[in-house]
């Protein structure tokens, strides 16, 4: 058996040091890239730059994967497969601008989507959420009823402030199906507290099957309803998606099961 060489000893020490420094990509790649550097006569600065470029790229990839997982967004609801032809009231260019995210997210502005069930509201808001994650923002998608229950439990346990602080980590909080929350099922003043807490600081995206005029059943009283709506619309983009349900179209006799019909909007 060959005796260990100085190279072997240095390689073992380097591996330990890279592990201590938490540079797993450099630890994995340094030998192969170093061998290429030796063959091609790279200067030290090029070798270091190559190694750390790989580390930064993989670290960013892991960060995006982690943020996408925590977001609860459906993986298949992206802009690439959203059918804008089915919703002619929504501008593709406007959605693309929202997907960039910089201006409205930085200002804590809101996005409100109205339309009947099956009109594509959840798909569109999820797609925008995916695009924002790609640009470095943090997003959380939740059904409004689930979040209300979570906040109610936190209030009962005297930790509502802490729970709201946890939600503050997210640049965009998506509340899906707000119309299904009813004040006679549970106390929903916690929902107002969330809206008030994020007002002009952190963004909300809300999907609703009913217009604001039907929201009196969500909050404990009319004054709270008015105050909630006022805060939501103050800095908001509103999409009216009053089109026929994708699901209803797919259920028609003779329809193929692979998706909605593709029809051109009337000129």
C-alpha cells in the first residue's frame, strides 16, 4: 500500500476546513476544478472565482427551493401554463409587470382578484407568487379559513402578536377564498387585525368569489368591514375575472379531459 503523500494530507485538511466553513459545493468540486486549473495553468484568482461562483449558484438554488417549498404554492400553477385567452379582462403585460414585483412589493401594495369559482384566480395568483420567489421575494399561500383558525388559536393562547410576526417574514401573503369565511362560523376579527398589521408594510393577495358589497358576512360588524376594505384597496391592483368556469367547460359532454376549451375573445 502506498504511503500517504503530502497532497493526500493537504486534501484531507482542506476537506475538513471547507466543511467547517460550510462550503459544501467547493468541497465537492475543488479537486476536479483544481485539476483543470493545473492542466490549463489558471492564475489563482480564476481558480478561486470558479469555485465560489459554483458555491453561490448552488446556494441560491437551494434557497429558491426552500422558499418554494415553504410557500405552499401548487407546483403546476405557473404563468407558463396560464391561459390568458380564457380571461380577456386580464392583461398579460400587466401580470408580467406584477411578476417583476419590485415596485408594488416594496411598497406593501395589494393584489385583489374577483371572479366566480373556477375562473382561474388561484392559478393566476399562484403563478405570480412563483415568479416573485424567482426574484428573491418570500411568499406564503394559504386558504383564508385555515389561516383564520390558526390566528384564532394563537389569540386563545395569548400569542397572536407572535403569530403575526411570523407571517411578517413573508413579503406576499396570499389569502385564497376569502368569501368562504363567515363570521357566524368563527370570530373573524383576527382577519382584520392581520390586514391592519400589514397595511402599507407587507403585501396581501386575496381571491374572492364575491364583490366587496357581499363582505358584510365576513367581519364582525359593518364598520370593521368598511375599514378592512378601505385598507385593502388603498394601494391595490384589482383583477375582475368574471368568466365561465374552466371546470364547468371541462365537464361538458364531448369535452376532452386534458383542459379547458381554447376560445378567442370576441373582438
